[in-house]
């Protein structure tokens, strides 16, 4: 019901603005502002944005809605790509209080921004339509201070509730492994699978169920190399990598009991499911 009310509200808000037409930006995406507060602050690269966001393909097929999360949806504004045209390029135009819609090329969104294969039911030249309201902007320093002051931790029950919702919203059909993690092969790899003692080099993006990133090798451009079974990595990550092959792209959904558990660590709060998107570069 919460999702339906928010979605209906967004549709009503934007449908009342039919006189506004999309404008083609020089970077390649289309945009239209329904509300614009030019005197308000805009996000800078690295800032954390508080958003209401939903996005669709083919106009009305829902891919994502921030209303499905119990906490405010937050997203770090990433560096812009040299070729432009990403959703981050689009969001960097917004001021606090703005509402807008953006049309972004599907292959740019999935291949460049999300670092994953485009879903099978989408074409490379399809468009993803975003409806966004920028509620607030938090500097990354303030965001880190806020996390440090967090007293009330997520409970195992809340974690399971969010995990169940995420699996459903993401249309993940794979069954969990015996341990309880989800292994999703999005691009098939080649050659032998990694095994204990293998030296594995990969790129990864790590984030929580609410979309908040906690670590990424893509940002630095430096891949991560480790020895499977010997280096100190969480159990779920090691189990997932043991199923991977070179040149494959994979997603791992790792419950906290296979990661940092009830205690968390200096970066990851307690009872947090971890999601990794991984490109395997080499296995030796």
C-alpha cells in the first residue's frame, strides 16, 4: 500500500506537468524539471543524496522504487563518466527540493553505472525513465559522522524482512545455496572455476540492500587481487568466488551471518546483508 500511494503520487505529480517536454542534454540523456529551486544547494561528487526515486522501462514497467525501503533512500553521487550520459550526470543538475524526470540509455545505466549486464528483456537502445525528487544532500564527512553516532542497530528480523523484499523486487529466481547466500551469474565466464589457493583478480562494487555503496574498486580503477581460502575474506564472499570463472559477471547476496554478523566492523554496521557485483578479470 505504501508503494502504491507513493507511485500514484509521483504519477499524479508528473502527469499534471504535461506542458513540460523533455529536453535533450548535450551529454545524451533527456530531462524535464517539474519543480526547480535554483537558489538551493546542488550535490557535489561524493555527497550523499536523500532521494525519492523510481524508474521504469517501456514507460510503465517498474524496475525499482525507493518506497520499498523502510529507511530514507540514500545514494552517493559518483564521479561523472568521460562519455557522460549517466544517471549521475543527470542527478548532478538537481537542487535540493527539485523534482524531475530523466531518460537514460539502458546500456549506459546497466553497463556503465551499475557495472552489470543489461537484463535479457531490455535492448541496448532502450531507455530507462527515472522519476526523482531530491530531498536533501549530506556531505560525505557528515554522513560518516552520522553513521558513527548510530546507536540502534538493525535486528536480524529487520534484516531478513529487507532481504526477502529485495529478492522479490529484484526478480531473483535463483535459489539460495545451502549456506543461505544467493549466487547470480549474469554473464557466463570461461575456463576453470576458482579454487582454494587460486589467485583471483576482480573488480567489485559492494553495497547494502538500500543501495548505499560501502566499497568499490571501480572508483579507484585498481582491481582487487587475493588468494582464495588464504586471505581474510568473509565466508559468503569466498563461497561465491569459488563458483566463478574468468570474464564472468556475478552478483552475490550475502546475509550478515556469512559476513560481519551481529557485531559488524568499522565500516559495515551489524546485521547488514551485503551485495557484491563482480567482474572476474583473471584466475591463476
